[in-house]
C-alpha cells in the first residue's frame, strides 16, 4: 500500500467512524424510551452529550486550520488527524462522565418527565404550591 492509498484509507476510516456514530444516535433517537430503565435512559443521554461535545471540539480544531495556511495532505498529517479524532472522542466521553456540562443530566430529566406523563406546567404548579405552603 503506497502513501496515497494509505491516506485515502485513513480518510475513509475516519469518515466511516463518524458516520456510524451519527447513524447509531439517529436510530436511538427513534426508539421509544417510555419503558426504559433509568440507566438506559441516562446512557443514551450521555452518548448524545459526548457526540455533541465531539462535534464542538472538531469544529474548534477545524476553525484553527483556517488560519494555518499549511498544506495538510500528507500521510503523516492524515494519521495525526485520525488519532486526534480518537483523542477528541476520549476527551468528550470523559467530560460527559464527569458531568462537567450537565447536558446529559438535563436531557435525562426532561425525557423522564416526558415519559412519566407529567407535564412541565403541572410540575411548575406543584412546585409553586409547595413553595406557598412553606411560606404560610
């Protein structure tokens, strides 16, 4: 395999991995989680937050390339991009597990409300009623 073919292969692998993750999340979004356990629901929310962070980090990295002015089509550059993508995925997953942003937790709470049949309005009313009782 020559360097040009290796570069194309690396591009293909990176693109395929990203597309597979997006496709997997799209499929999961179509799933009915009304009977899902708390762990399953939180897992899906964390996957979404992790993917969301990956895309933010990728966009940040891509925006820095706009100002570099260097030609980055060499095989070594493609390999660095491949491993950089893996590093970005790891960092995004770790940030999600630490609950740094709280996107997964917020999404989980909203989904839990939606699937429990409690409307946000009735939750606000109950909260206001409880607050009034405490003040009285």
